[in-house]
């Protein structure tokens, strides 16, 4: 068992800076990622679209952003394993910062769609590269704390996005996001590359590692799928229960006017605190698996409370969303676990692609939810989708390797 003793040296500024930079990068990432969801209606109205066009074309633009995330997840991951984690941190933030500034100047749907695709492409590299870098830089006994800081600071970007739109208009909100990214780019100049990665490059002579080797070994593929599986409840809660909070409120018979945006806001307030807690919890339990299982169980309890707990007021509903947000606050933790599951020559590819693949599972769970609603109703449809996601998540966690304190200086065969 690894124990932190008083004899260990304090974390130097060299190790602290990557954590700060990754945290602020994730902050801007979440801000920009959610911004289109928040400004979708006002921005498309401003471009002259009707209500019917806003619904249809808005969904298409969102799909373009998701396509950018899916492609970018593998693209930046491959580059991270070939050129280094630091290079991805520079390239990704530069790409999505310029794209978001350009979104503020968009004057037609075609340009807007293309820019959201480019923004998604850039956003795809941020979280995975940041988590991979701090996992390799921090001492093995402290990786959970690093993940806590990155997640709690980063997810506050969602709250910042809501208030930026509330206090300004949609174009200025895009300028703010892009401007923050470019400022952070300057701070990243002093961030050092992972020593583990540099040693790996020396061993293999900078020879590219084929990304498809993730899928050529059954055991490796199963590891990859498990890493995705344990993250399923997180984006199910955000993409369905929170995003359609107004529909759940109506199905519960709540008379007050419940706005979906408020449900998402309260969820993210919970996520910020939950992600900080989960990293500390994994350190205290000295187990990633136990910490994730506990957070997942709390999420399941929150879903049961939402669907069948007899909630009758908007205040109780918002409290439930805070609880759900807190419970799914193991986003950075499951990505840290993902980074710890694979060798240095595939670590960035896996971590970055898993991060975006889990985000994109909403493209499957949401259509299923919509398909079931006419026949089963909102609450029962939510329960069916939830049962599927939790079953897959628990099955994925069941035989997953425990990686707390694992040495990461190794390569895949």
C-alpha cells in the first residue's frame, strides 16, 4: 500500500503549473462546449430563422459540433502520442479559441455550422490531453487530487457560460470564450512535457503508434469499452434528465414554471463540488473503483428520487438536480482511471477519444428517450434509458483493474 509520508518533498511549482493550466483549459473547454446550447435560440433568431427552422437547423449545427468532437478525439489523441501532450494543449486551445471568436461574427447558417464543427474539433483535445499530462507528471499517490482540481475548476466554466450570456449578448459571449482561450495559450508556454512521454519517445525512436491497435487485441478493446462504460451515467444525466428538466417537471405535476436552463445550471453546481470530492474520496479509499462505485450508487439514488420520489415543488426538483450533479462528479476520475489503464504509447489516444466518445453517447441515449416517450411517457422512458446505462456502467466497473498508485512508465505490447 502506498502511503504519503512527511519525508516526501512538497510539490514544486514545476508540477503545480500543469495542474493549474489543465484546470483553466478545462474551464474554457466547458464554457465553449456548452455555449452553443445556451445561445442556440437567440443566435439563430438573430440570423433570421423561424421557430421551426431554429429547432431543425439548431439540431443540425449541434450535430456538426458533435462530429468535430468525435473526429477530434482520435485526431488529438494520436497527435498526443506522437508529438507529445504539450503540443495538443497548444493546438487544441488555439483551434477552438479562434473558432469561437469567429462564431461571434457568423452571419449565416452555413458558416455557423462550419465554425461549430471546427470548434468541436479543437475542444476534443483539451480534457484528455490535460488529464493524461497530469497523470504522468504528478506522483502516483497524488493523481486523484490533481484530477479533483482540474474537474472542479473546469466545470465551473458551465456556470460562467450561463452568466456570460445573461449579462451580455450571444456574440460577446463567444468573444469572451475565445479571448480566454488565447490568454491561457500564453500561460502554457512554461508547461513542461511529460518525462514519461519523453522516455517513451527515446525507446521507440519517435515511431508513430497505430491508433487502431486499440481494437486489434480483444483484451485491449475490452479495457477501452469498460472505460467508456463507467462514464455512461454522467452524460445521460446531463444530456437527458437535466437538459429536459422542464419536461420532467411537467410529468411530475409541478405547477411552477421550471426552465430547462435552470435545471442544467443546478446540475453543474453539483458537478463542480462532486468532482472535487470524488478525487479526494479515491485518495482516502485508496481505490478508484470503490470511489466510482460509490458515486455511481449515489447517482442511481438521485435518479430514483427524480423519477419516483414524489417531488412536488420546483425547490425540491432543483435540490434533486444538485444531488445528481454532485453524484456524477466523477468525470475527471473516470478519465484518470482511463489514463491509468493504458501504456504511454496509447495513453493520450485512449483518454482523449474516451472523453469525447462518452460525451457523444447522448446521440444514442437521447433518440432512444425521444422514441420511447410517446408510448411510455417521460418518467418511464427516463427510467428505461437509465436502467440500460447503469447496467452497462456497473458491468464495466465489475472486473476493471484497480489503478490507484499504479506506475505509468510502461508501454502497450
